[in-house]
C-alpha cells in the first residue's frame, strides 16, 4: 500500500509499505476519507511534540472493511465504517471518574493518511460504527471533531434557552454553534475573518465582528443581554480568550475549547468568579460515548455537516490539502481515497 509520510516540517512523501493483515479480533479498513485538523496542520507547518517526523498524520477517517479478523462479529467486507482514533481503557481512576478523554491507557489507531488501516481489538469491539444511511465518507470523517464538540457542549452544560456565544468561526467553532443551536435557538458567533463570517452566515447563524462592533452591544440586540450564559471559546489566542471571558453572564460558564500555546497565561478577573459566580472550564478530546453520540448526531444533521466540508483533495496530492487547510477562506478540508485517487 501507499502511505503519505511527513518526513520533515512542510514535506510529505508517498512511499510503499506492507499492507496490514487482520489478526484475531482486528479489522483492516480500506481508507476512503481523512479530514485534516488543526493538530495535523500544526505538525505539518511548525512541528508538534506528539507527531515528530517521520510520522503519518491524520486521525479523522472513514473507510470500508477490507478484512475481518478471526472472532470478529458484526462486520462484513465492504461495509462503510467510521472508527474513533482512540478509546479509553475504562478501568483506570480517570475512566472510573467519568474522564475517559483523559485516560493514559488509551488504545490508538495509527495515522490515517495511508491506503489501509489496522483497527486493534479494543477499537473494533467498542469504537467502530457503520456509517449512518445517507452519510458519505467525507461527511462521516467529521465524526471525530463532532465528538470533541459533544464533550465541549457537555462540559459547558449548554441547556435549552441558554444564550450561547461561540468565539471563533472556524470549523470547530461552527460545529460548536450548530450543536448548541440544536439545543437552544439563542446562538451567536464572533468572528473577524470576512470569508469565515460569510461562511458562518451561510448556516443561518448570526455573526458579530468584534473588530467592527461592540460584542456586548450586539449580544444586547440579538439576545437581550450584553452577556451570554455560555461562552464557548474556539480560538487559540490569549487576547481573544481573555476578552471573551468578560462576555460571560453572572452564573454563566466560559469554556476554553481551543488550545493556547503552552507558554501563554490568562489574566482572569477574580471579581466575576467570586461575586458573580461565573465558571471557567475546559474540554479536550472525547470519550467513547461522545463518539457514539457524534455518529448519531451526524446522521440527523447530515446536510449541515456536509457544508462544513468546503474542500477535498485526492490522496496523491496530500500537500495541496494542507495548503488548502491553512487558508481562512474555507472550513474543513478532507483527503479522499478511491479508485481514481479522488472520488
């Protein structure tokens, strides 16, 4: 099979490698679509401590079952599937406290930018799902980011009739806003990039541009209050995160969804936390139940998720996909595999 290997920062080379074979309890999946995420882009452009070259990137994938290992039940060759790229152990202290997303004993799938993937027993048994009817491979590959969004929405405790401000109109911000809107109709997105403002409005979501107008005044006009009950911060800059914290209503919650550089530190107003009982929380990754909910949610919101995918490239031109993903004009870029390397 062919794999697309990151051999140095900014350079991916296709090379031949032995195709995997399914052992007992395992599946081999023929890769059909791989979404490119911010982590992949960071590893490609600047380097990442967890993905140092040489390595294979990609963890948002769908495919068709190519080989069924001994003892595996419920899957047949040719079926369209999506699998979580990792699954918690379920037995450690963190898992026992309902924090499987932080488990240190996870089972992983290898990087997905290769023609075939071996799914280990742990992933096959609990974290591999048939694609819902009507969900194509590219849309199904968005399951992993949606699972992260499920975790974020849960951590922020978004409820019906909450006012929600999503800070950042990138692919994750849009997914946060769409899922929040499926719970409460009172959702606004803050974004400064003109192309992304246009994209967000295409989903029927109201947008405020903080470089052009006052966010509190806009929230007052749209939601009836200068603050939001839930502020979901899907940007990775300290200044934007600090400003967004001030837009949280008394008794409300701010969620740090986007990661900040390790050296950054936030300045937080203790008055609002103590006297107004605002809360700050964070979310990272997902656990198995979040992924299960994500696959179901995509099946119910297929057209919206399809519009998240704004660019596709064939597997033989992966580097073009990274170049496309780095631009702010689109949302989600997906690498497609197929008979003609692009269907």
